[in-house]
């Protein structure tokens, strides 16, 4: 890690939810960084803590149940967790912007899409209403929405899913943020539109020199856009490394299982197509996590000690880290 290039630095982040069922440790000691101009992907199954990590960075953890109980989040060396809500409102949309998972529920159905982009610009930039509207139309053109002047006057329900996602990108980039957090930006879209949205995000990233934190469960998307990958499970990082090391030499059993569950074109056996492999079991209950490895009940390589002992991240070199007793023991041999 080159400290001069680090834009976002998350250290020991813990975000818990206090409910009648107990305490759910949604994010439990996350530490990672995001460099300037980099795309970092956080992957894992639903419920592993990816989105809560993003919401913690944005200062949007659902209240009153959710609470950041520990950690630091440095943006340009300033701990934004110490900021009052008024200052965080200045940060959101200006320094850090977020594309939410489902644009239909994130966009205001009572406002035209142009007005929603204009509202963001007026909040963070000293411009007139006329200038903000012109900037809104220009942003719609940049995200490749046809007839942007006319479409700016449309309401969200008048647009397709792909166009709504483009509007979300236009809103997010309207004030040229340093960091764009994209939470499952292609989940609800068909394959062709997915490819268009990813291509658009990469092009705009270069144009605006924006760093991207991509939240996804789709490893195919990761291979297309990211330089580094963080694999999450039950609120913790279980493996981290660059795209090549993770795809070519995954070390954690969970990462290996995720990669084997990806459909591969042309995979056949003598008896026909090779069946997809699945990860048996389910994501653990965050209210009832034991002292051992959280993946142990689903792991085909688990040892008896894994049931009672967890381990920290082992550094394998070149930025590749893994949380696994198997790797730790081999490293120490």
C-alpha cells in the first residue's frame, strides 16, 4: 500500500444491530483501503455485510437499531466518523456518492429525473437553477440517454430499468465525487444492459478520475471491472488480493467454492454438461456466531480446531491475505 495514493482507509470497522433477537455483528472488524483511481470489489453472498459496509462509509446505517461501535474511516486522512451529520450531508454526493441497488425505490417518483439531478447540483455547487438544469441535461447525455432534453422532464416510472440505472449514475457523478460506491448496480438488469452499464461506469471513471467501490455477488462482474477483490463472509474479510491472484490462486475454501459455482461456457463431461457446483448450507445466523471459523459448518476442508478457534488474516505476500487456519499452518511450516 502506497500511503500517498490511499483515498479511503477503513480501520477496524464494527457495525452492529441491536434488536430484540440479540446483537447482529453485521460488520465485524473490517480493515481495507481504496486507492485513487482504483476499482475495488467487495464480494460475497447476500447477508455477509457488503451493503452495511457501504452504508457505514456513507453514514447511512439504519437507525436506531444499527450503530457503528468501533473503527475509523479516513477520507483524505480525515476520520469522517467524527463528523457531525451536517458535515456528512456536505460529503455525500460531493466527495462520496452512491448508486443504490434498486433505482426504482431510490428515485423520487414525484420528481422528474432532471429535477433530481438538478437538486444534487444545487445542494453542492453555487450555480443558478438554469445552470443546474443545463448540467442535468448534459449529465443525461453523458450517460447515453437518448433525447436527454426531453427525457429530463420524464418521471422515473416512464423509464426502463436500464435508463433508471443510468439516471442514478448521472446523479451520483453530477458533482464529480472522489469515490463512487456502486451497490449491486447491475443486479436487476438483463445481461446486455448489464454490459452497457459496466462499460459506461468504466468510461465515466476515466473521464472523472473517480475511484469505485463495487459491491456485488457476481464474480463475472468483478473480473471485468476491478483491480482488487475483498471476499466477505459473516461480517469479516476472509480473503483479499488482486484480481489475478484471487482468480488464479484462491486460498480460502469459501473463495474456491464461489469460483467453482460460476457457470463456465463450454464445460462438458463425457456424459454431457458439467453440473454447477453449489456451496452447501446457508450463511450463518449473525445473532449466533460461535468462537470458531464462521464458514466451518459449510467447509469441506474444515479441521476439528476450526470449530473452536478463529484466526486473523495471514499475509501471503503481494497484498494477498486470507483468514484460514489451513493457510496459516502452511505459512508457518
